[in-house]
């Protein structure tokens, strides 16, 4: 988690990284221009050695909740002006913070962020990644364009001639690791990844184009009833989706069954062919694999695909596993570190950034940023704005989302939903 945050912030911020493991500090200092302190981040002395009194922000993101909270408490005591962000794996701590009983400026739950990310993907089955902005009025979706997919009227024709769903824009075409600006003469080709910004209805329309025949998911099997699996189950049930949970540990299965009486919880491994056939798991529309072992998630997902499950999502914990899982045929890999880092990184951006999403290992970002009165871009028609490698996919004015055309223009106070390369984020913030 810490490495993911450092990667996103090191270009524009002076960072000091604290860790007990000298080897980790040596590795990260070789990759990035950051200061390092070997020690316990929940120690007053270590925080003082790291320069907490001069810090604008403390990010406590170890895998252990209590040291993170103690670190934040000491930081507030030593430097009241320092903002603090705490990562937690315990929903109860998040609830206590929401009741304002913890002196922490922002608390983020890896499990809850992962659950929301998976729920958004389940809502648009063809999506590799998706996020919502502007209180759900604007949706960003990344699709992979398959060689044998549908996409009639969109793939293989210039964008100016393509049958693009209304209230949407192609924000980017990613081909062979390179970004192609979506000008009118650009062409989407099989094998591309495309990033769409539009209304939720437009996102569903794109899903129908990219993967025709994919219907709304109404039932899900979750393999692994740990904290992440249970968080995913709760979020999906809130959306009216039927959930079944499979858990190999008998004691944990019984505890979850008592905690979620409306969910069928099976004490099983999830990789027993007899169990899969007996319970008709293969007839489930989608399966989510939330075990703590990436290799087990990959094996279980591959097995259920063989038994008929058409849409699979695997939670991965090692960044390398994400590419392995997807190349092995699993539809989507979700990395809790990345989705949690998005929430953390937002706090280190310009205060006008309301939300952000990171794509392709943080090579690209989608920002929700408020436009200043003094910006040189206000009151200029979109067709006259300079081509900078960034694209404004939507604006939110007086609480309403607008999907702009050439004659529209930015007004002071607008919220602009922008796709850009991560390296250009500071330039975008200055321009707006």
C-alpha cells in the first residue's frame, strides 16, 4: 500500500517513508527520490525523527489498524496542523471514526473500497474497471475490445463516423501501452482498451456494444468469507443481488452465517467438483474470488469457468498477480491496494480535487476538479481549447451533469471530470 501511494505522489511532493524493514526502505529509495526513516511509525521519537512537525500530511497505511491509529494520535499531539489519513481493515473502526470518536481527518477501509469497486464492475459486466463521479451522475468505464466481440458501428471506423452512445465520450484509446488521443480520425481496433466517460445509461450502452448478450447480474457466488468477502456480500445485497458465500474454515463459515442470516453460507473449499455440481454453482451468472491467496483465487476461478460461470472477478494482493490472472482468462482482477490508494492519494492533490481514479497502474487518472474563476480556460468554447493530451469528459454545473459539445464552455465553479496522464495532473490542476 505504501509503495503504491509513493509511486503516485513522488513526482510533486517531498516524501518521507517510515518502515521497520530496512530492505524495503532501501528498495523504495532506489526507485524514488524519497527520504526514509527506519523505525516504528507508532513511536513519538520516530515521528519526530521523520520531521512530523513540518509535515502537511501523515498517511498511516500499514496492514495493522492499531499502529495506524496510534501513529495518527501521536502526529496530532506533536503537530496539530498536520492532516492524518488512516487505513483500516476493521469496519468497526470506520464506524467509530464516522461517529467522530477518533481524532483522524480521514479513514479508509481497504475492504469497503474493494467491495464498492467490485460492485461497480458487477453493474457493468463488460468493464475492466469503473468508477462513478458527481454523486453517480457520471461514470468512467474502461473496456477491453475483444477481437471476436460485437461493437458493430464503433470498431474499425473513424470516431467521427462511429455510432457512439449519447451522453458519452471516448476519453482515451490505449493500444500496446501507448495512449492515442481520441480525435475524429482515430479508430478503435480489436485488442484496444478504451476509457469512456458518460452517463450511467451510456456506460450500459457501451457495455452492450462491447459485449453484446451480457445481461444484468442478479446472482453471485463469493468464494472466501473473510473480511473482504463479507464486505462485498453486504454491498451487493444492498443492490438487490442474491449472494451465496463459500468458506473453507468451518468456524468462520458458522460465524458469517450468523452475521448474515439472509445469505446461504457453505462450509466448502469451492474447488470440489462434486460440491460445484450438487449446488449448481456453474449456473451462477458471476463469481467473485476473495481468498487471501492469489494462486488459490486463480485456480478456483479457472475451475468455476470450466463449470459454466461466465463472469469472474478475482481479488489479487500482489501487483504481478493482476496481469497473470487476467491473461489466464479471468475477466477482472481487483487490487485492494490500488483502489484504497486512490482514496488516500486524493488528499495529497489540490484541495479542489473531489475524487480521482487511477488506471493502468496509475499511468492515467480521472479527476473531478472544481474550476477557478481565474482559470484561463473559462468561457472558452471546448472546440477552441488547446489540445494538451487531457480530455474533459463531463462537467457538473449546479448539481447537474453536462456532457459537453464543441460550443459548450467552462464556467467558474464547474466541476470538470477529466481524463489525463498522471504525469500531467499538476499541469491540469494549474490550468483549472
